[in-house]
């Protein structure tokens, strides 16, 4: 019965390294989104639907039942997966990204979604500037440096394509959340500068999931790893 973790943007599977150290289970697998710290397969288009299809195929190749966990864009993909195929996971947990018609993309996302402006932003996104921005958002310094060092030209292009495919993702995906049947857990940081806590509360209500939140920012897997691990293990035991 594996636990499968899905990272977000602009991260790699490394975002789960601290949480994994605090878990008592050994059957843990952290997936790498194509193009994020790994090669982009030939013919793969890094849109939101492309990543959903990829995730469903990955999960379909794993002997279950699966406990599925996602952060940021990984959270959106997890919720989409359990919406489209409710039986694909025994449990799911997600946070730091909402599917909510009232949510407006944060400033960086809107710039990435704008042709020309997004490319200029990516050109200015050096390891130094990105590391400083992540640290300012609450990411521990060593993790901020490691994360920024993994952002290459392939990842930058994937980010632009993904966000430009997702301008209306909430409108397109929120209606299917009612199809979710597996027990859910919503994880949130009260100081998330990209997604206000009220959207976590609304996600919990909409999906009939339990909400756990901490005094931290957007990157709770790195800011509160022991607490996240404890909340996940309690969630898994209760299922």
C-alpha cells in the first residue's frame, strides 16, 4: 500500500525529502513531473491535461491501494486524479492550491500566463534571485538554494506552458470535485502568500475533507515537515 507524493511548481520531488524523513512507513514514492528536474519525454506536452494524463498513467502502473499526496500544482493534479477516477486512491491529501471559482491567480502566475512578459520573467529568474525569493517566502535557506539550482530552461518552459493552459482551471475542474469518494485531508499554511487560508477552508468543505493548518507559508512540506508527516500518518490510520 504505497504512499505516492506529487510536487508542485517550481519544485522537484525533493520538496518531500524532509517529510519523508519523519514518516514511519517505508513504502513511499515521490514522483517527478516531466521536465521538473528530469527530462521531458519526446512528444509530451506540458499542459495541465498532459500532466493529468501522465499522473493517471503513473498511478495506474502502481500496485495499490494508494495514499496520494500533493502540494501546489501537485495538489491540483491529485484532486483532478481522484475526481476523474475516484477509486484510484485509498486516501488523498492536498494543499497550497485551490480549485475555486473565486480564486484569482497570484501575480507571478498572471505574468507567466502573459506572452512576452512570462519569457522576460524567466530570463530574469536566476538561481540567486530565486533562492532569495524562496527564502523570503519562508523556505529554509538550504532548501531554497537546492530548489533554485534545479530550475533549468526545460523547467522554465514547462512552467510557462502549464500556467498558460490553466488560466481557467478552477472553472473547468471544480465541478468534478463532487465525484471524489476517498477520504481527504487538506493541508494549508496560514501565512500562504499565494493562496489565502480561506481557500483551504472552502476546499475542505467542498471535498468533505478534514483541514489541518499551521503557522507557516506556502511551502509547508519544507517549513513544517514533522507536523505534516504526523498529520498524514493520522489520516492514513483513520482510513
